């Protein structure tokens, strides 16, 4: 009689399934272990990063109101990327605004970058899947940086739906990093808050090797606590991305300069300056007239927490600060707190 090894193997597996596993992990692989990150000995250089967008009523004099010395980086937001790998042409007004921003910021020693993409830009996928389009994209980015005398670029591709998309993002980051590092230009990327976020789970930790820092958009988590970017949301975002092996020096915690309506079925956003202009007392609370946001005490708490567990604070977005009521400027609160000074505005 012929000896059927395949049949014997099946028989043994069936037999063993009905009794205690006395053979350890011979037939059953061990349960997946928690990710173990390499020990991080990188010194932390605390970054103060701000996104900045052009208002409809933009005036160059508005930049005089910004204390650029309170920043390390400012990112012009956002410029879209076309499916052919080229960067969307700026309007004359947007181009003038970007040039003004570069002039003011660099005079204060602040690095200026541009945010590319709209957060869920599918064009990045098609570009990364083509060697020629990837080459065209990198060339276009380098050309854009040179044309506007920028110091770096922020990749705003937050919507990662699969491991394949994460691989595509890694291709783009690898190609960009190779060219930008030669000219000492910074490369950053934006990610979602992370906690209970299936898209964040698709982001491969290897991506972090290619960037100088990661802007964590810890604004709208999925914990349904009816709060817009609460302190707990910030804690959870830092815990999540630290657990994904994002080192402290590269983790930049985002804070919002705008509100959300407490009714999560209503898509409403008001700038911090509008809220404070309505009533300066609102600067010292997180909720007012059905609006939910980060008041000064929460901004202080988040900045203090970031000093301990992150590598910086990111502000979104700087044009929404309380310039009509400079006593309550969030940028100044963040700067003073990060410098170890006590802020008593709300005492």
C-alpha cells in the first residue's frame, strides 16, 4: 500500500485539534506580539510649526501682525498636485502671498515650506505607480522649491486605504528625500490623529525614516466624546503614534485654531479670532454658544504635554489667530509655554 504523507498530515492536524496542544508552536504559530520599537536616543529639538492659508481679504500688512520669531517652521497650505505629476499653477494673488510669506519668515530665520495635496489626493497614487510620473513629480517639487526659494515641503496624503497605498507613499517620500536632502531642504508629512483610525493603521512605520518630522492632525478623533480636539485626544494621538515607532523628536502634535459645532451632524467651523472677537472671555474656555474649540488653558496643557512626550507643536492655521485681540494670541501662548514661562492670561 502506498504511504500518503499528505493524508497523514491532515489526520494528525485533525487529531491534535481535539486535544491540548502538547507540541507548542509546531503546528500553531505564536500570537502576534506587540510592536517593539528600537530604543530612541535622538535629542529633541522642539519645533513650532504653523500652517498658513491665504484669506480672501489678504493684505501684506497682515504679516506684520505675526511674531515669526515664535516659530521654527511655517507651511503654506495647500497646493494641489495634478495627475501628470506637475504642481498646480498658483493664481497671481496666491503667488504674491507666498512670496510675501517667504520674505517675512526667512527674515526672522523661520523655515518656509509648502503643503502638497488635499489630504486624500488620489493623484499621488497614480503618480507613485509610474516611474516616469514619479520622476516628473520630484522634478516639479524641486523646481517649485527653487522658484519660490522655499526651505522644504510637507506631504499631505493622510487618506491611506491599503498597504499598497502606503507603499506608494513610501516610494514618493524616498525619491523626494534623496533629492531634497542634497540641498538641505526639509521633508515632512501629515498623518491623521491615529486612535481607532483604520487609515492610520495602514501607514507603515518605515515611512518615518524618510521625513524630518510628522505633523499629527490630532483634531477630530473617532472616540465620539463630543469634544473637538480635547486634551485626551492629544494624549491618545501621541500614545498611538509613539506606539507605531514614531520617535519623539519627529512627532509634532497638531492643535486647532478653529472650532467645530458640538452637534456632530453639523459641519461648521469658526476661526478662533472670530470667537474671541465675539467675547474675549471665550478665549479662556473650550465651549461657547454651541461651539467647541481649544481655549488658552487647553493650549497650555497640550503644549506642556508635548514638551514632555512630543517633538513640537503644530498650529492649524495661523491666519485664524486673534490678531484683533493680541493679548489672546494662541501663538504667543504656545511660544511662552514652550520657553518655560507661565501664562496667566486666564487666571
